[in-house]
C-alpha cells in the first residue's frame, strides 16, 4: 500500500470522491493520475480501522487501467492499494 496525495470532493454526509492523485514513481519523479470513473465503493475494517475502498478506472495511452484506492477514515489518509492494466479492454464512455 503506497501513500498518495489526493484531491477529492466530499458529499454533505462526508463521503469522499477522488478526483486525481499524485504519487512518486520508481524513478523518484512525481506522477499525477486522474480518476476517470469510480466503479465500486465499499467499506472494510482492517485491525479495527475503517477504510473506504474505491475501485477506479482511467485511460492512459488508449489502455484502460483499473486501480484500487483506500481512504482511512480515522486518519484521513489515502493509499494506492493496487493497479492492474487491462490491455484487452477498450475505453467506455
């Protein structure tokens, strides 16, 4: 799980909606990734800590990429949990 910097908006009930995030790549440069679509939102509890789990999608160079973002409710911190490229999928509108 990699900590990330996130720009998000929140509903009146306090639910975050990720817009884009910044992370440090393997070559120590900053990479900004836009969240094109939130596919699912769920909640899990790990070691007593509640986390919101976002399965998200974006398109980079014509390829759809799925990634999972986690938001820790007690600390208000965001994490990139995993990222999977989907070469066989075409972009959807």
